């Protein structure tokens, strides 16, 4: 090989390596999270005593506080710097959709870096509101029936970005006096896998429990069943006693693996062991644990699947099973036929399993469970 040819090949390799590094760097920057409000505050006021940030944080959740200028017990200079440098809300409204029944609203919001996520406001049985928050941009879990799963994963949301979805709806309700104003529940059932963003979700829970009147029994974190994280929270004294929902979707291992690529051969046995440990530790929280089950026609709603689910429920000592009607997402699946759905539910009830059926809300604006995806025409 001539020297020229060799040098040209080396150049090509070096160029390629640079391109890959650059691409990786861009991807890395792209997926980077912005600074939290606390970090921005500490940069601006390195010498401020701790209570100053708490004052700011309290104000963010204050009912009558609409901006930093309303914080009366803070110096004017500090208020002006905060107003200029730290956005009052870390999510920016792009568009709000309203369901025909006017009982569900979906917002597409933009976060730092220009990415967009969705958050939903639903009227609940108590005639108050439940906010459904996203915890990630996209999701890495790739459940085959879920629209968010098709997006892939971009980045975790910060705790500010998650809690600000609740603040966003609070502000929205304060501007719509015709709607009742109280948000009573928060569910982590939007885009993303909350336990894959453990620290930021835990911090969001702390903020909600510290600064709002929403209590632990009115907050539900839904997980695909990330066992290392489920185990971690059992040993974490600062993980609050919020309700947990595990997306079971099938008690037959092969069916579950087909529906959820994150599942594996001994997942169900490990989940039984985890549930036993959970009840050993928190017997009083028995009612705080739910297993979700999306009903897919001829996929997980047959008699064989009902029997497997009864066996599973008996092994874990009769937990609550929440049957979810499938919301159309353009996947290969179809929702259970009404007769099959009823038969499945009846068989569970006859076997003594506690079972509830989730009401579908907001499907006309693609705001129902699993339908959250930032539609292509909204992606910047
Ligand atoms: N990553 C979390 C939150 C997902 S959304 C989790 O896996 O639990 C909340 C619930 O909606 C989950 O149980 C999820 O499996 C379910 N879901 C996803 N797509 C759905 C669809 N198309 N129809 C009905 N429920 C769906």
C-alpha cells in the first residue's frame, strides 16, 4: 500500500471518529437536563441563607402568589434578579385540547431545549381534578401497545418540570372560573417510566407533599415494574407512602414478554417475592398497591389468561387488579370485545379477586392512558 493511500485511509478513520464523537456529544447535550431552580438560585445567590430559597419555593405554590414580585418579605433586588433569571414556570404552553365532554384537558408543553411533553387534567369522581404528569420525554420501555413507547427515550424531566405540570394546571384552573378549582389527585401515568427517573420523581413527591394539600393516598406512581427500583424504594426511608401501581398486563410470562419487551422469564416470580416483601414491610399499605391490566382482544383476555391472573393474585395475597380498556394507539392490537371483557372480570370476581374497571377519559383528544405522544406536527 502506498504511503498516500495509507494516509488517506487514516484521515478517513480520524474523520469518522470525529464525526461519531461529535454525534455522541450532540446526543449527550441534547439529552442533558437543565439546571434545577435550586441550582440556578445557588449560582445567583451563593451566600443566601437556606430559608431564602424555601421562601421562593413556598411562593411557587402559593395560591395568591402569581409571580416573584408578590413575595413581600424578600428584597426588591433579589426579586428582580429572580424574575429576570429564573422562569416562574419551567413548562411553556404550546396548546391545550379540551374533550367534548369538557371533563378532560390535555396540554402540550415545551421544556428547556425545545422538547415537548404532554400532561392531562381529568375531572374525578369527587368532582375535583386529577393531574396526570409525564416524567420523561418519551420512554425507553417500548411497551408494544403504548404510543409513548414508540417515541423512544430522549431525557428525564427535572423535578421542576414534573411538578410544574401540576402548577400549570393550577394556573389554568385559576383562569377558568367556570371550572371547579381544586386539584385533589396526581398520577404519574403520563409519558415515561417514573421509576427510571427515581430521584427526580422522589423530589417531585417531596415538593407536592410539602407545598400542596395533596396527601400520600391521593398520589399514584405507575411503573412498568422496574424491580431494582421497586426494591430500592422498599429500603429508602425518604420514599413517601404514596400509592403504587404496577403494570402487570399479563400473569402469563410469554404473553407479558410479547406485550412488554422489558419483561423477562422470571419477572413474575420476582414480582411475587417483591410484593411479599412490600406487605411484610407495609401491611397497612395493602390497599395502596394496584396491578394494572390493559385488556387486549385475544392477547391477554382469554380464559387461560384469567386463570393465570387468578393464580397470580392468590400467590400475592389478593391485590387489587385494575382492568383498563385499551385506548387505540395505532398498534396491532384491538380492544377486548365487551362480552370477553365482562366474562374476564366476572371470572376474577367469582374467584374472589378484588377487581375494578378504569373509566376511559379524553380518548377523543388522545389524552387517555398510553395515547400520549407528541404528535409529529407538534415536534419542533
Ligand atoms: N411507565 C408507566 C406509566 C405508563 S402509563 C407504567 O408502565 O406503568 C399508565 C398506564 O397506562 C400503564 O399501566 C400503561 O401500561 C397503560 N397503557 C399504556 N398504553 C395503553 C393503552 N394504549 N391503552 C390503555 N392503557 C395503556
